[in-house]
C-alpha cells in the first residue's frame, strides 16, 4: 500500500520541480532553476547562491581548489544572496 501511495505522489513532486522556460531573469542576472541570481564577477562561476573562483588556464580544477604545479590553492567564494523567484 505504501508503494502505491508513493507512486501516486510522484507526478506531483515532479510538477513542483519543473522549470518554466518562458519566464526570464533580468539582463544582469542568471537563472538557476526557478531562481534569478545576480551575475558573478569576472573569473567567477555561479553555483546556486555562491560565486566560485574559476581556476586559471594553466591549472587543474579539483573541486574547491586549483592545482598549480605542486601547489594547491583554495578557490575564493562569495555569496550572491538568496536570489529571487523567476517572474
């Protein structure tokens, strides 16, 4: 019985996560799901509510750090706020 009720709830859960592609963010914002966030500064990439430093071309990206030769340097991160719903 539990399995049947979970299967019936599945379409409702999927509908709640759908993205409305007809709606857009302002020119100075970027979209992540149904949220508009301010664009990140140059050399930073958006990751939900944070902007994460992009590794330089002569390095390797390892998640939260950049490998530059024998050295590993932590990426800089800053908050871009909670964003706003797409309108």
